C-alpha cells in the first residue's frame, strides 16, 4: 500500500461490510464512520450528501456512480475502480487512493485538500474547479488529463507526468518544472510566467533602446 504523507497511519476501522450488492441503490444521506467496505459493488449508486468518515474501501466498484455534496473524510481507497464516476461539490479531505483506476472519472468543484494520489493514473480523468491544496501527486501519471482551475497550492508534484495535460487556470505555484514532465501541456499566460520564474528566468518587456 502507498504511504500517506509524512508516514501517517490510516485510521483503524471498527465494523465491516463485505461483498454487499448496492448496485444502483440510492445511498443519499447515509452516514458511516470507521467502517471497512470490502468488495462492495457501488456501481450506478446515487449519492446526495452521504458522509463517510475514516472508512476503508478495498476492491470496491464505484463505476458510473454519481456523488453530489457527499463527503469521504480521511478515507482510504485500495484497489477500487471509478470508471465514469462523478463527484460534484464533494469533500474528500485527507483521503488516500492506492492502486485505484480513474478512467473517465469527473470531479467538479469540492474540496480534495490533502488527498493522496501518489502514482495514480489520471490520464483519462477530468478535474475542474476543485480545491486540492497540499495534494500528493508524486509520481502520478496525468498524460492528456484535464486539470483546470484547481487550487494546487503546496501540492507535491515530484516525478509527476503532466505531458499534454490541460492545466489552464490551475495554481501551479508549487510545481518545479525541473522535476515533472510538461511536454505539450496547455497553460495560460499567467501560468507560463510562474513556470519561467520557477526556472530562474526573468520576464521583462523588450523595450527598444
């Protein structure tokens, strides 16, 4: 399992739900604390405002699920699939993802601060308008991903592959262009200045003498 930032241990669970079939169910408004969900099928579930606190999800399927204003606080996801899952205005503060798949997952708004996505493959994911302060993206692969208007201040980027990614509007102040792959990435003018400055260059107008 990938380590959490600073070596923090995942919270212990107290109860377990194993191999449950929640396919297509409406789990809106449910609240779960320190529950281990193992092999649970959440495909096509509808979730408006459910709250999961310090829960663990192992080998669970979130494919085609829809989550709105939901919260997964300090949760751990291991070996889970999020094919075409959508998260709108959700809070995943402090949650950790290990060996999960994110094909065609969409994230719109919400707070994903302190989330752990080390080594994650986000190449086919779309994340827009979310707060991702101090997110761990070390070694993540986001080739061609859409990562727009994200608050990535103080995020960890070492070894991240952002080749061909659309990064326009995102806070890249924590990104060191010498430690990531950026070939073909799309940035706006303000971001370009930030990246050039990070390389130690000075941007000055060319005033005729």
